[in-house]
């Protein structure tokens, strides 16, 4: 049976909840029989996330799906590219540094993201492939997942999944924000897990 690490992030900034964690909590209430899923919650802190991710990947999972929140997004975004860049410092003084000074410029996921996106759209879940996961912790999770797999000679194949806000997160907001019901977010991740189970030999 294939093994999958599924990660999510804690709340951050002005967000008392994180749609990635809300989704993962709901998902674990009714996990599929296959693949075998291990879940982790990471802080929105690149240094701490890096250490925990490195340790977690030692289990040599077949796949890693990293979930994150994308306020303002109107669809599920399957991130294809992780770049060797991270923003550091206070917002007004941020500078970009390499995540891994000796690492490659970028990694591209080898998972069939375009096929997944098409299949999700076919069942009514807005989804597209994205080629820029930002320059902070989301991108770092994607890049480092590939980097650690390469350095440790792991079989793990990875992607990052940016999720819209969950509907409950928008109720007290003064501005209009795109959101999806928790059931839709869970269905998107569940269908991707089904794809991974079907892909396994």
C-alpha cells in the first residue's frame, strides 16, 4: 500500500484558523482504506518547518502532499514549482535569500498535476496547476521536500496544494473574499489521495 505524508499549517497573522488544517482535520474523520496517510501540523516558521519536515521525511513515504492556505484564491491550486528562495525579515525590510545556498534553482513536481486538476474540474471542483507557490513557507515546504528527498535518496514525490479559505473564515471579514465549503476542500484532497492509491503498482 502506498504511503503518504499530508501536512498542514497552523494559523498565522490575522487568521485564527488555517483552511489547510481545517481541511486536514475533517479529512481524518473519514480516511480512505488506501493509501496509508500520516498527518503533520507545522508552524508558519521556515526554520522550524524545515527541521520537522527533514525528520518526517526520514520515513521515506511514497508521496508528500503539503497543504496551505491561499487567502483570495477562488480555486484549488496544485503547485508545480518550488524555487530556492525565501523572504526573511520584517515586511518593510524583507530580503530574499536562498533556502539552500548550494541547492538547485528550482524543483518541479513529477506528479501528474494537470491530470489531477482536470479530474477535479470534471467533478465540479475548481482547480488549476500553478507555477509559483510564493517565496515564504509554502514554497519552502515544496522546495525542501524535493531537496531532502534528493539528498537522502528517498522515493518521496511531492507537491504543494494551495487551498482557498473555508467559508467560516470569511463570516466576520469586512471585505469580500473567495471561499469554499469544508466539504469541497476535503473532497479535493480525498480525490487526490484516491489518485495516488490508483497510481501505485
